[in-house]
C-alpha cells in the first residue's frame, strides 16, 4: 500500500501543471483562438517564477511572477494575431521558440540555486488517515488550485452569460460580431487568461515539483497540454481524466525504470509523447463522435467590418 500511495501522490503532482496549462488553453480555444505557444509561456513562467521566489523568498510572489511572464508572452501573441491578424499557427510556434530563449536568458543566473518548495497541506486527523489522508488532504496549494480552476471553468462555460458569449464567438465569430458582441475584446481576455494559466503551470515546476531551475525544465509539457484539450473534446470535465492519465504514464515509466524491468529507458521516457500521438490519432479518426468537434472558428483570423 505504501508503494501505491507513493505512486498516486507522484501522479497527482505530475498532473497538476498539465491541468493548469490545459485549462487555460481550453478557454483560449473555445474563444476561437489557437495558441501553440503554451510550451514557451510555460518555460518562461518557470524561469520568472523561480526568479521571483528566489529574490523575495515567497512562493506566492513567485507564482505571480510566473503568471506575469506567461501573460507578457500571451500579450505579444494577442498583439500579432488579434490586432495585426497574423497567422495564429505560425505565431504560436514562434512564441514557443522565443519563450525557450527568453527563459534561458532570465534563468541563466539562477541555475544551481535552490529554494524551499511550496508547503503541503496538513489537517490534523484528516491528513493522518491511512492511505487517503495524504492523497486528499496532503497536497500543495497548486494541486487544489488546478481542481478549482477546472470547476470554475465548467461553471463559467455552462452557467454564465459571459461563458455563453465566449463559446458563441468560438463557434461563429462573424455572427457574434453581427449581434454586437466584442469579439476581439473577448478573445484578448481569453488569450491573457490562457497565458496566466500557462505561466502558473510553468512556475509550479520549480516552486513545488522540483525546488530548483534548469533550462527547458518543462520538457514538452506544453505540447502535452495542447493535446489534452483535443483529448478532452474541448470540455472541462474530461480534462481531469486526460491530465491524470498522461501524468500516470509519465510517473509509471519512472517506477518501471526503478524496478529494473529491463525496458530501455529511452523507450520509457518517450511513453508520454507516444501516448499523446496515439490519442490524437484515435480522436482524429473518431471525427465529431461524442461531441469532440472543435469550435468552428478555431484558428480563423477575425477582422471586424470597418
């Protein structure tokens, strides 16, 4: 039971940044914008978050720094794609390349430094319950925030008028504009929100997951977050299952190596990415079955009538 508990705790920790980044990208894509720069915003958030925490000694300020880094890159993306109507796919890829370089520049002076990681919750009696205590009541604040973010996103989409407007813009921006809805303003807010979530997801890595910074420490998690949005069929509730599935694949390959199963470590390390490709292929072949169709205006440039 102790090994199962350790594995579950590791899976939950590994899934948190995926859930945070994917939740933000879900809002962005439901508004009709495709931002492929999640990896760049995450790695920039990691560098800014660690720098903020190391300079101030505060995990909360570090998280805010990480969010600010993600928002800054998202603002650049919004300027190019929303204001100047540049191709979203090309801009997103360029943003990732830029983010990787920028994070290396910001974090160059912090490589090798360490911080005290985010504290884990401890509730007397509840946290001491065998097996379930640590799993349910012994996580750090980022884990609980990721779950709250999914619940809040679901409520926003399906229980608020603003969520309905955002989804309508994502389905048909021309009709939404004709009805008087501010398409570009809504999309700008969605893009900035997605940047904040990606920056926070990146900051989680040095602030809670591993208490130090190394260049490229996101290790492709931003691309997995993008795949998770497709895996979840653009629905918030399904993101949870997808994030924990991919988190489990990442962690189980580490435990398999530790047990000495004789499987090449290179193959085990590639499992999360192979799983991502497999899921995308299966969903692509399924088409629109089960409500998996993407927003109709996803990736389309919108230029309002003058």
